[in-house]
C-alpha cells in the first residue's frame, strides 16, 4: 500500500497558517479603515483586547466572531 491511500490526496490544513492569515487580514482591515481595536471589537462583538489578540496570533477566532466580521467586511 502506498502513501496516497493512507494519507489521501488532500492538502494538509495548517491551523497556524490560518491564524497567521487571520492576523494579516484583521490588521489590514484595521489599517485600511483607520479603526481602533475598540472599533474592531465592536464589529466582532468582543472587547478591544480580544480583537487585538485575534490580530496578533495570540488566539484563533471562533466561528460566530468570524461570521460577524464577514457580515461587516464582506470579502475582505
């Protein structure tokens, strides 16, 4: 039996890469909109320190918070 049958042919999901992308996107939106962490937190339904934690790779974003951001910022 060779490796494709054991591991499949899908790409590996990297949680750390996802959190790094989250950091880059939130930081970019904050800069583009000239927003504060309090503004970002208000949109996400979180405190300013929690919004900052999402953007500095300290914490992965949860699904309801992610969806709140999608609603506000759309495709960004």
